[in-house]
């Protein structure tokens, strides 16, 4: 079906906007406090590395990028 590609694009854009908003909020609240800045930065870096690793592992096959019809 042809509606899956626009749906995929909209969902990716939504996730990107939510991630950007979360990053701004983390920078504004957690990382701005001097007491916990180092610990918060280390935890955030760990989460980013885990998410990037899981995404790379999931995209290793790349079939889900080529055929979104079978994914949805």
C-alpha cells in the first residue's frame, strides 16, 4: 500500500520532534544544575549509546528500510 511510506515519514518526524524537545528539556533542567551535571551527562550519554547501538543492530538487516509494507 502506498500510505505506509507517508505514515513512516510522519512517525519518524514525530519521534524526531519529541527527541528534540526532550533534549531541550534535559539541557534546561537536569544538566543546568551544577550539582548533578556530570552524573546526568554520563547517564544521558549512556542512554544515547544504548539507543544508537540497538538501532544499528536492528538496522543491520536493512530490510525494514527497503520494504515498509512488510514492516507495518
